């Protein structure tokens, strides 16, 4: 049997270990992917720290996967060996429950499958993925550039394009980290009057470089008042994991404006009077399914949106994970296998 390397979490909160396993065979409905690159995401901590019930260990994390299909399981249509594909957070859906049939497979009622959490992910030379989770990767996007788009990219792009804001309208992106640096680029390329909000004057050049029309330093000024001076934001994309920061920007929403929540935090304070007086809303957005990933990759290839990355070989996954979790990484860490 052929062997491969995987970086696994042996049990919740235990250190990563790199081990040799047999290369897996694709089950019916799935393909085997020879992994080329896998981004590290903060949500890999669900697996690392056992933050969701029922995770079976050992488990291989990683849901920002780019690779080549090298074996196709039974009952798979439309995919073939040799195709370059991406796999993200969404780990599959049944296709027959009421929610799937209503066109919302992200919220499938039968199965709640997440790559790298309910099945082994991309910190490995090979992984198995269900066919409905696969996205095509455009030729002119490198493996390292494409990987972070499979979670950080799709999450920000898909929320923004479904925000209800129209080109020319003001859209703010709260936070300039792994998600925010992509969110600002997407907002600008989608034609929004893009406002970046972060702490400190030192981020002005970065915000400009990413395409922001205006930068608000929320350590120096009230972001809600600053947004209202611009006429209010039709959408605010909250990419930070601070409930206080989210609470403090709500007052910057325009009439009919929406605060988009794409990361889980503790309770956010809500000004209910402002919501009803201005018909404003606070809405969560699930990253998306494989077609959303595919469209994120295609849009990025088309418009030049690219993540800023630090690249490490697979065997240095633990170090890369530490850089992401400590906030030191600028801005996403991508593991490469050399395959
Ligand atoms: Zn993620
Ligand atoms: Zn379903």
C-alpha cells in the first residue's frame, strides 16, 4: 500500500503530530485529491481544541484545500482524474431533505458535514472529498493564492455579494486581518464605496493598497459617527471576533443597511430602536457551498483579488497554526505539500 503524510490532532487540545498513513481509497460519491496546498484557518481550532461535540480523533484539520483529483469513486459524475479542484468548509449535503430541495444545501438537515472536522481535511498529502464539495480552480490562479480563497475568500465574497448593497453604495469592512484584507479587496472590486475600519493609523497605506476609498481608525474616532458622516453604510461586514467592535459599528448603518456577521462571538449589543426606525438588520452569512467557492475563485482570477500569504511546508503545520492563532501571520498561512 502507498503511504502518505498527514498532520493529525490525536485528541482534543493535544499537539499536532505528523504520521504516516495508507493513502485512502475514495468511497462511492467521493474523489481522492492529491493535495498541493492547504490554508490554515482560525476555525481549525474547532478540531485542535475540540470545540464542537462529537469530533472523532485522530482528525486531520484543513478546509482550504487545493489539489488534483487522482482517483474517482463509484457513482461520481462530472469529475475526472487530473482536474484541479478546491474543497472548503462545506463537507457535503444529502440532496434529498426539504432544505436541500429548497435550494439551501448549506443548511442540509440530514447531515452536518464539515471538512477537517467531521472528516479528514487537507493537512495531508491526500484526502477524500465528496463530489458535491468540489470547486473548479481557474488556470491562472496559483495553488497558494487559491487556498485561502476556499474559506477566508468565499466567506467575505459571498456575504458581500449577497448583502443587498449595490455598486456605488457605501460598504464598510470591519477588521483588516485574514478575512478583512480580502473583504476590502472584494468590496472595492464589486464596485462599492469601500470603507476599511481597523485600529491604528499605521494601517492607512495597507487599506489604500487593498482598494479602500476611506479608512476609519476606530481607536481614534467613533466608527459609527464617521460612517454616518459618509451617509451611512448599506452593509458592514464584521470580520473581527470582538462583540464590542461589532456593537460599536451598528450606528453606522444607513437606512435599510445590514450588519453582516460571519464569525461567531459572544453576545453582541443591539440597538433595537435603530433597527426598527431605519429598517436595519443584523444577518449571519454561512460561507457557502462549492459553487460559491468556484465563483469566488473565478472572480478573484478575473479581478486580481489575491490573499497575502506566508508559505510553509506541511511538516511545519504546528508553527503555521501558532502564527495564525497568535495573529502574527500576515495574513494567511498556507501549507504546501510539494506534490
Ligand atoms: Zn475557515
Ligand atoms: Zn439535505
